[in-house]
């Protein structure tokens, strides 16, 4: 594990689409609510030096470059510089080499000199709002994270000041001091704040930290013109003292359009002061849960894997948004990182392992909204024929973008007439509904829900069959026809920015194996519903898919990326969908398919084909663009299903990608072109990595026990 | 009047702290809610060329500089550029020389080719919410402005598309299409939108305008990933057609902290769609009122003055914020331009002429909040003595900053221990309360309010006396003692960024004349309340002040900027406060003072003293920093009270300052250092210019008739 410590990470409450991002040098972190990237706020965390009168801080704010004069913050007011308002600078930054960091999913700790700064993020399951005890629900979704600032002054001879604060980047509101009994705090508008209940701490606003650290007059601390807010405490000589803070978020009013919602936490909190008080009152429990979670993570995983998993969980939580519709119904959204597409279905199917282990009701909630509003019926195009053939049910790529729910039956992304990025993903999303629903059913046994969705399961089967071929006799189990919405274009897969090897949906190997898996899960779901005939049809299609894949092997036993279209690129995600039958607890009835895919993987996993020079995995032999979320998932399949040993060299390479100086600003990112994050930055999808924690053959149940530290079924 | 047309101007509803800023080239305008500067959004306004298939637009968006490749908008998605998603560019910008503009306070019109684009802003008085008919109030404060796009295709042989749209700069929400019966529109989040009720217009979202102008498929128009929204209509050959739009703003939830409020318009509008429908339904009345207002403006003023007044009124309205407290009480705020200080009292006293003519209840509302929450009692410092002497009532500089109301009795600005910018303005704000209240009383005859404030008037008198000298016998009518809150510092005046000639409060000539005026208005207010003794004391102080000023003349009859402290700079604002007795309708009982000030002005108004080389007025002979709002006010005094002719050369210079390429981005700005706007940019204070419209000796009554186009008293 490299010892680079300067990378941004989310410190996020659950379901608030909010994050306190920190770790990249300069003014590159801070409070983000609903943002596509870090907020780029300066954060001030520091301590007075032992000698007194000067200060050292973590390097999370910017000074003017060496040699350039600092802009006078008061220059817009005192335009001719008559006022001599500035103080000499007394706060320097710790040298990078003096800073240590240790990050888990719950706790992120920095140490420099005798300063320790810890951020605690909640790592919890969210109970079903329709069933939950209100106190449990409130605690799970309180929009706050926690911080601890510790100074060890046991060797010191003088009292030393310690501080924590920020300059807010909101364009519409100024900085303020909180005015609430029992709280000392600084905030911006009614939306973001840092507060403590420690009465020994003072708060102030100024253009520069020196004026708050050493105020000439307490009356000058409420300088609302100042854009910088600090909380300051004093550690006496001989003392080791910890100050505790809550970092709160609050968004009032209507949150989304298309479907009108507000944040569900508004049920419990009327303002940010309520949030801060709640968070401080529950400090001990939240912080100890965070520590316990990290201990479980580290016990099961190598340092590289524990770190990547922690990083991914953080980015996932920072993208979650628990809303409440006008009628009080909860609405769960995972926003798609820098793109902020809402509940992108091909991400949902990757988040499903984590979500079913943590809070399966969110999976059901998303599946239901796809049925209710984001499904449609479509025909299929027949090549060289103007008349379409019947298709059937499909699902949209997403539910909208950045708080704007898209119209009924439409995504915010899909466009007709295309063959690449932004084309339709109808078939892939249809598979994703079946797979996600299948896993949900397996792990909840929610037969009432299954019964209520009987028609949907049957419609999915009919549509999958029709998208294979309109004549049963000519079906091969693999998607062969593009939806009519493409209007002459071609459907794509989730790998929208890759070449045809993974980007084209029709006859794609990745999608063929996924269809095989979906048919198997469909078979079981329909069996459970007593739909014997449908179950049989699904089984037939699964077997056809397996046969088609096996028949596609070339003389060396290798599989082409696109079957029967002359695209002989080699792809790792051929194996991806092997995860679903295993995760669903199905017996392995297709050993030949598994063996063929295992052989394929063994053959392609080498430099020049599906490995980069640094040992990192390359999803397609013909593309430089590789996606970490999918690598993690395929690593799980390779190790636990295909029996390969852990590829520690690859793990080190993947860590290095994330820590690359050009990438580290974006916290966890997915799409890496030769190790550079060029898309899918600041992204939630990496939680596929939690599967690494499973060693047995009941991965989801095992995950639930590991993640929640309690056995049994969640809501 | 220069013919530069490329300058930003506000197009603002009243009381929404919102503006649609437009006019500076590039992506430099757009929707601003509660901002300190323009929103920097690209705005698209254009028409298809006569030949068809190419388009010309006003230059309010940016292309990459010549020779540099345009960033592909889809590059973050289609990371390797495989999708061929972009279309060739077909929209060019009109050459600057082809664009004409004509701006009043109500209508701002551009013409280029056969395209005409007009923006209509409401210019109305706001009725007292506690008394008003709800329909009238709703209409006055609806948070919208209007637009008209006209294409003259009478000579054309082909149908031509016309378009209007924007890319939103909000960091938290994406662009969307409105989904409301009767509206076609594009918006961002729930906060900003452009819409029409014209059923022939279509709306779309894309990365580039070409995809919306010529959609390959109507289903592709709802591309929520796209950051650009356009409304498009078609003008048939042989037709001259106008499309009408509403430009709406909406801010939900808690608006301010310190005092919790929401926008008062929330009483009438539940969402931005309500706002847009209302604005479109009232299009005819709002636009004809705007035209009529501009006609009255142009009838009374030279082109230069009409333009500056229009510009100033726009910037003022864009800074206004009508809020509602939790108990339903209205709360009126004027935000201080780029500084966003709330109800800065030394601006209130400059806005008072406009506000009393338009809606005097807002003046009372502000005065009351100063009494209720933003007043304090303070002692005065005695030089070389540690024991303070009694002072008395004072008012804070402001009520907070950028939606954060400051704590009770505190401004967001004032700091102790200073002698320049950010020091206390206790004495100046005390005078400002007296002058503002005096004008309010004169023009409303609101004796019930006067009676309710009897104690405040008496406290003001006592405090003014004490700030002169603690012994009556040693008083000279002029402020001689700094408040104890200065803690050894010195009070300043509103001219906080100037040198001592205008910046120092103690013994300042500007403040001395202001004190004389305040005592006169106080005398009348106390007389009206039957407080004979208080009225006499005020009269004595006014006479002492006049005598002190007259005695300060040097051998040439010139007055020093600071009396008796050896600061012999010459200042124009010596005459500023002559406005108050005249505006209050008092008889001229101090002809000698008036003559002395007139002589002083005559003597200093020359290059090298109080004129710049370009003929612009220079407020202080020792400072390069001159303020337009105060120049306007002093011009009124010079012309209507001191009998000087209009200085048309100065007007031309002042216009040139505002249109300077470095200044034109900020709409109307106040502080000009040798013609460059370096502070007080994007500023509301220039409405002092409305006084130019008055020719008689009842300026406020005359203004009311001119501005409202109806005689009689407002609420």
C-alpha cells in the first residue's frame, strides 16, 4: 500500500446527497450538497505551535503561489488600501511529509505533529421508512458527519489553540455564526455548518484565521463580511484534549422536479441546528459503530482491498438521496457521481449486492419506481425491414438527472439514431430489472411483492424472448434485435464509452452471459409464483444462451466479444454475470459454461490482451478504457467462482490509479483510460468491492452479517 | 450619448433579490438569485438566416477563442470520442456593429438584422402587504420579467426558426423541460425558467443549440444530460411574428438566518410554474406600464441622464428582497450590491427619495427594524480620558450580510479598534435614522407612527447632543466624540474607503451639514409631537452647526473637509445634506449657509480640485475615488438648490465611466477610482438620480407623480 495521503474522500451522511469532501491539497474539498464534483472550499484544521503565536495546519486551503502577493481579502471594500486591516500571516501548513493518514469506511484519521484529526462517517443500514421505528430511522439518516480534533499538549509549557473551520462556496448565502443555545458553530446560509457543544470553544468570522485565533475584541468575531469561519479551543499545558464537532447539512424546500419531493430527513429535522444537536448527542454511538465497521473490513481484506472498499463505500453514500414524495412515500435515489443521473439502472445492478446486504427495501423501492414510471413497451427493429416486430417491456436507462426526474417512460440520457454513447440500453436494463428483482426475492423471500409483480416477470420473459428473435425456433438465448426506439440506431450496453467489444448490445458476449443468468433467476422467480410454463420457457432460453456461448468458442477455446459479427476482441466481463446465480444461491447446473469462461479468463488475463503493463486489469483487449467497479466484480467471480488466486499485483495497480495525482481530486472514480480517470469520476459504483469480503458460498447473507454485524434478515 | 451597447444591466422583478442580467458579451449574464455578481450563464437569442440552415445570435454566449478547439460537451461521457455525437456548428454571432440597443428602466431592446428582442421589467410601487389588495400585491412582486422575440420575415421566402434559451449555472440542479399544461419551457431545478404559452413553440435540451433547432427526433429533445435549454418557434415567410416569454425565479424554503424568513411572494406562488403562468397572463399590462414609465423618464431627462437613471433603477430593483417573517410580518431588504450587506443604513438614506415616492411603507419597515433589533446604547470616548461619557442611542451600519441577519444590536461590518474601513458609523447612522424618519413623516403624515416613535426621536436628540459634547455650553452642533464601541478607534462615515477628507466622522464637514439638516428635521418632528422643549433644543443645535460651518471658512471662503483638524482637502459632499430640508419642504431659513456652500462648490468644481480631467466630478480633492450615487445627489443640490446649470460634460463623463469595458460587466457601479469601478459594483445606490426628474420645489411629491403616474399619497 502506497503511503500517499493526499486524496479526496467523501465523508457523507446516508441519503442526504451530501458530502464533506477532504484530502486533496488546496481549496479542493468541503461541503457539497447535490454537486457533481468537490465543492472546492478551503478547510482549516490546525494547532498552535508549542512555542506559541504561530500555527500549523493541514494543507487543505490555498495560499497564493510562492512569490505572488496574496489578494487582500478586504480589497473590494477598502479599495485604495488605506485601512491596514490585515494581520501578518501566522498560520503555515504542515509539510506534506509530516502528515499521516489512515482511512477506513467509517473513520478517516490524519496525524501531524501532536495533532490528530478524525472524521467519522455513519456506516449503517437504512430501515424501511414504512416500517421503521422513527428513532432508528432518524439516526440512520441524520444529515451529519462527525469530527474530532485532538491535541497532545502533555509536554507543552503553554496553552495552545486548536481550530477547525471553513470558507463556504455557496454563491447565494454568506457565512454566519450559529445563534442557538447549546451550540457554538459557524455555517453558511441555512444549509451547512460545523458546530460543537463544547462551551470552551469560541466561533468567529473573518477574512483570515489570525483574526479569529487571536481576536482583538470578542465583539469583532461576528464579522459577517468575512468569508472564513473558525471554531477555536484552547488546550492547556500538560493536557491532551479532544474537541468534538458535528458537520451538518440541510436542504429545505422542494428538492426535485418531475416528481416533487423533499428530503425525508425533513420529517425529523426542522433546521440544521436540529441536525447538529442530534449528531452531537449521538456522537459516541456513531463513532464506535464506524470504528467497529472498519475493524471488520480490515480483518477480512488486504490493506489495498480494505482501502478501496472503504473509499468506494464513502463515494456511494455521498451519492445516496432518500426523498419523500408528496404523499409521504419514500423514494430512494443513488445519483451517478459526476453525471448525477438518478438511479441509473446499470449502476443499480452493481449496487445491489451492497444494498441487499444493507437495506433491501431500497432495492425494492427502485424496482417499483422503474415499473411505475420508468418502464415502456417497445417494438423491435428487424434489419432491412421497415416493419417492426413485437418487442415488449423495457426499462429506461435512468430516472432523470441532477434532481430533475425525467418524464414518464423516458430517461434523461437515451437518444435515437445512434450506435454509440447516448443510444438506448433497453435490453440491458430489462436484464437488470430481472437480475435485481431476482436477487431481492432470493434474499428477502418477499413473496407478497413477487405476487404483486407477477405480470412484470411474465412481461420481462416475453420481451426478452422477442428481443432474441420473433420466431421461437430461431431463438438462441442471446439478444439479437434492437429496440424500435433506436430508430435505425443500435442498442448499447452500460459500457457506453467503449468500442463494440463491450459497447454494442446485440450479440454481445457480456450481455449473452448476463441473459443466461437473468433467465435462470427468472426461472426461479416464475417457479415460485407457480408459473410453470413461464419457468420452463426461461429455462429453455438459459440453455440456449449457454449453448450459443459455448458454440462461439474459437479453435483455441477463446470467446469473441461479439458473437458472430467478426468482433474478436477479448473481454474480461464475459465472466461478470457468473456472479448472479451464485449470489442467488442457485446450484451450478452449467459447469461446462463455467469452465469455458474460466478458460477464457485464464487465456486473456495477460499483458497485451486484458492486462495493462502495470498489472491492472484491462476489460477489453481493444480498449484502453477499464472500469474499476467491473474489475472488482470480475475479481470476485475469478476468485470465488473460477478459483483463481487473488491478483495482488493488480490490486496495487488499481490503488495506484486512484491515488494518481490527476485522479485523487475525484475521490473514487470508475472509468480509467490507462490509469487516468477521464469519466465516471466522483462515482458510487465501486461498492461491488464489498463482495471481496465474502469467503463462503452464501455471499449476500455473509455480507449482511459482516456489514451489519448482526445476523438475520433486514427490512 | 455613446453608442456602446454591450454592458450588463439588471432585468429584475421587485423584491425577489433576483435578476436576469444581460448585455455584456460572452457567457456573462443570466439568472442570478441572491448573487454578488452576474451569474455568468450563456444566453441564446437568435434567428435562422434568410437563406435557411444557418443562424445568427446576439453575442451573449462564448465560443472557444479563435484557433482553439471547442471543448466537446459530451467528452465527459464519450471519453474516447467514439460516438460522433456533435453536429457541425451552425449558429454564428451577429457582428458587434450590427447590434443596436435602446435601454430604459422598463424596456431594454436589442435589434440586429430583422430580429428584435425586448426585455420588460416591472417598474411599480409595492403596496403595503398589511393593507394591500392581494391581487395588486401579487402583481407587484411576482418574481418574473418578460421577453419578446420578434422576427420580421415579411421579405423572406422560407420559414425561419427563432430561439431563446440558456445554460444554467446552478451547481446543484440540472436543466429540465417544464411539464405543466399550458406552458412550454426550459428551466433549471425549481428555481429558474423561461416559458411561453405559445403552442407553436417547442422546447429542448442538448449540449448544443443545433440539436434543438433541428431535432433528428422529437423524442431526443428531453436530453436531460444536456446543459443547454432552448425554446424555438418558426416564423413563416411573409410573416412578422412575435413570441412572448416569461422569465421566472423561485426560491423555496427558509431564506434568511438570524431572523427566519421566506420570500413574501411564496404567499401567492407555490412553484415557478405558477409564477410563469401569472406573468404570461399579465403580459400586456406589465409591458405597457414599462413603456409608459420609460416615456416619462425620457421626457424629463437628457439621454445621458435618462440612461443612467434607468440603469440605476434596474440595479436597485435587482437588490430588493421582500421577505415575510414567521409571524407573517413583511420585512423589506435592499441588499448592498456586490457586498450584499442588508439594509445598510447609509444606503437607505440615499434610496429614501425613490422609496418614499414609490412605496413609503418600505421606509417605515426598515426604520422599525432598526429600532426593534438594530439599535443600541453606547457611551462616547473622551480623548485622553479612560472614563467614557454618556452617549446614547445609535444604529448599526447594516442588518447582516447575504441572507444572514446579524445578531441583535450588531452589524455584520463594524469592528472596534480601527480608524478606517470597517470601523463604526454610529453617528452617521444616527443621523440617517433621523433624516429618513423625517422624510417619511413629511410625505406620509403618518402621525400614529410618529407618536409610536416619540421616545426614539427624543433619544436621537439626546444622543446627537452627547456625541457633540457632554457640556451643553461647549456644543457646536457638530459630532465631536467617537462612540465607545470604537475602543480607541475612530468613527467613519459612509465614505469608508476614502481618506480623512470624507472618511473620518469626527468634525467632518460633510457630516456637519448632515447634522444641521437632521436637527432641522428633528425640530419639525418633535414640534409635530408637541415636544416643544425638544424641538427647541434641536433648533439650537441646527443653528450651532450652521454657525460652526460658517466660521470654518478660510480667507477665500472655502471650507475645510474636517473642521479644526488641519485637513484642508475640498469636498463636494459639503453640499449633499442641503437636499434634506428641501425634500422635507422646509422653508429656507439659512440662506447664509446655503450661499457659503454654493460659493464653496463653485470654487472647488474645477480640474485639479474636484473635477477629473474628463469633466467627471471628483468628490474629494485629495482622493481619486468618486462615487456616482453621491455625485447624482450633489448634482441635484447644485442645480435645484444652488442654481447651477446642468453640467452636461460631467454627465457624459459619468456615462463613459459606466460603459468602460472594465466596468460594463457590473451593470451600475458606485465607487469609481479615476473612472474604474473598483468597489461598490453591481450596486443599488444610484437611484439618487431620480431626483434629477424634479423641476419644482416639492421634489418628492413631484417624483411620486412622475414615477407612479398617479397623484396622491401611496401607502
